[in-house]
C-alpha cells in the first residue's frame, strides 16, 4: 500500500482526507503511483501532470524521505520506505515569487 499526501486544493477536488492509500501494481515509481491515483480519482487527471505529455506541472513538487524527487525520472523506483507504505509520497504546491 502506497500512501500519498495531496495539497489542500487537490484534496478538495478529489473529496479525500489528507492522505490517500493506493495499491500499485509492479515497481513503485512516480509514474505508477500517479497512474494509480488518476485511475482511482479521475477528477485529478491533468492537475498533477499534463494530460498529453504526462510531465509534472511546473508548480507541483514531489517529496519523499526528506528528499526532493521532482526532477527524478518518473520511471525511477521510489525509495523502499515509500513502496512499503512506511513513508508517504508528498505532492506539494511550489511557492514562487520575488
């Protein structure tokens, strides 16, 4: 079971609590987790990643085990702590400004 924590606006859209638990088939990667998330909550399609390119939206970041995974390959395995459900994958809205 993989745990995902979503930002407030996506929780509201998906009508979920602060944490979502997902079954991920095969290797646990960013792509596999997001595919499972969008399959279970279709209203999130296009909110975390572009619908056609499947690239991460510019102002969203992925964190796990105190590491920024935003620029990692979407097909790279996530840390074992995330794959086992011990640690969540956090999806955070990035803050921009000057």
